[in-house]
């Protein structure tokens, strides 16, 4: 069934090389996008829980904006609209970035900022799930606001939310496919291109589907390993194999913050 | 940067409005189909129906692992072939992108709703089942009148959050060249060249609908929890 993948393409490669190059872009986008999202998500998530009203409002505004605009529309904003509303010279400079990078960077920024809003809500949920006594004890020990967050609150909150971050990891690698709409030849785009070139649609989409399945498995197992390594002793987790955070959420519906919904 | 001219939006509004109606119709159909199918999927797994439960589980794991755009491509290709087989006409039955979108979103969302309901079913207290047995309710009555209403109530905030995501995801029908809200804006932008205005307007529309709905869900979460249920 997959023999056609090893045939020569018009440009002298094999079709499987197209797929692998697509996989490379997908992985690059998901990997670097994740670190942008994780770093920014922690900052914004902390921002939502601090006493300072202005900071909390700004963090909330960020989350509301980036979570409530479809990721495809955000993609278009970074790719089409941003160069238009910047000063002309800067806009033109952006438009002249050569092909793969001209699509890659807007897609990277888009996915990073979009996923950051989702991670911020998880971080906030994690911080709010900690007993108040943690912050009070830190305060009794004479730690200031920064040191309390740095050494007491954030490390524990992050350890708590590893299971819910799993669905964000799965979300970001799946959302990389949206970048095909601005011309990035990632995995899904390459599969479609192979299907159009060979008319072997089953093979082309089947191969891409298998690769995505493998990625999902790796992401899931990797996060399960991390969870086991950093889990706070004494806390129990549901043994749900497909939606780890969902089980907890449904059981406690009504008490959990709005951020912990499942990701696609 | 050229000066913005939002008067163009007024002219474009009827077309954008029809696009928005399509987005909403797609959301509504996918919600209904997804909830009905998803509940069936969840019950099939809950009752551990031999073979079928495993197939359903595999389907859900598969759908949840691959991007929606790839699912749209798959269905765009597969649905006409499957319909051709079902109708016995031999050849593929072309049904067009609109129908493909409705079918795909219904089947795709079923996988997500099913997970929510499946976990909700497990969260129902054992005593509820035992009480139904003590009242001599049939299995059908037990689920219809006692268990499922509780599941839906407990899971309703998550189901609605999922539906807001679904509404945003309908914009992906752009890859099938359909005229949803985003599709309408992008087609107009190509015609009149005012892409900044077009995209900014739909950003406002998406933002307004999604955040209003999120606020509604947050209120619901507070108000609609089952009294006395474990928090």
C-alpha cells in the first residue's frame, strides 16, 4: 500500500521525503511554539493570581482575547494583517522574508501566543488549587511576593497540572496543521500534495494519519513519564488513559476554574 | 499603511452575515449530531458491548489524535465513496463540500462529546444505580430518567465549553473553500482588497460571540451545580 511513497517525484526526490520534510516543519513548529507558550503561559497564569488589580486585569484580557478568536483567524492576523498595519517599510520587510520562513514565523508566533492563553488558565487553576497555607507559611518565613511564587507556589502548581498540560501538548501539535492555510508545507499539506500528485489518497492521508498517531502516542507517554517523575507524593491521579484531566474535572464540576476544558 | 475605511464593512455586511449564519448552523448541527452520537458512543462503552465498544474506543482515540483539517480532508475524500457503496450505485456519490462539512463536524465532535459523557457516567454515585434497582426501574428507565439527566447536568459546563471551541473550529471549513464567516471575509478581501478591515471585523464578531458564551458558561458553572453534590 505504501509502495508509492518510494517512487520518484517530479523534483527528483521520493514522496516519502516530502512527508518527512512536512514532519520536520510540524515538529519544529510544535516544539518551539510549545516553549514560547509554556514560558508566556506561566507568566500570564501568575499574573491572573496576583493582588495587583491592573496586572490581573491585563492577564485576564490577554487570555480572553487569545482564547476567544479561532486559531485560524489568528493565523491570518499575523500573516496578512500585521504587515499591513505596521509602518510601510517594516511591513514590506516582513513580506519579503523568503518562503518557508515567511510562513513559519507568523505560524510560530500565532501558535505560541494562542497556546500560552490556554496554558495560563491551567497554571492559574494549579495555583488556585494549592492550599492557602502554602502562601501563608512562606509569608511567615519572611519570603516576599517574588520569592514565594518562585520557590513555593509555581513549582508546586506546575507539578499539579502536568496531566492537564498533556492535552495542551496534544493540542499544539494538532494545531500546527492550521499553518497550511498560510502556505507552510507541514505534514498535512504534504499529504494533500502527495495525494494530488499521485491520486493515491488512501496512501497519502493514511501515512500522515499514522505519523500523527505516533506523535500522539509519544506525546502522551512522554507526559505520563514526566507526571510520574514530578508528581507530588500523596496526591492521587485518576487512571484515565485518554483524558486525564477530564475525569477530575467532571467529578468536581462547579468548583474548578473555567480554564480547565479539554483541548483539541 | 493605508487609512482604514470601515464604510466598506457596511456594504459587505449582508454577505458576512450569511457567512455567520452558516457558521452558526454548522455549530448547531454538529452539536446535535455530536451529542446524540456521542451519548450512544459513551453508553456503548459504558455497557462494554463486545466488539462494538472496542471499535468505538479505537475511533475516538484515532479522531482525537489527528488534526481536524486532516479529518476534513479524509471525509471530503471518503464520504462520497462510502455513500456510493451504501447506495449500491458503484461509483462515488458527489455530495459537495457543504454536506461534507456537516457530516464531518458531527462525527468529529461525537468523539469529543462522548469522552465528556463517558467520564460523567463514571462520576455518578453508585447509590443512584442501587436506588433505581430498589425501585425496580428497567435499565432503560434507569438511564433515561435518573442517570443521564444527572450526567448532562454535571457535565453541562464542559459540554458548553467544548461547543464554544466547536464554534471557533468551524472556521476551518475555510480549507474546503466554504463561505462561513471567515470564508466570506476572505472572499470579500480578495475582491475589494480591504483585507485589514474585513479580518478585523470578523475578529470582533468571533471575539464577541465566544467571550459572551464563555461568560455565560462561567455563570452556569456557579448556578447549575447539583445542590449537595461533592465539590
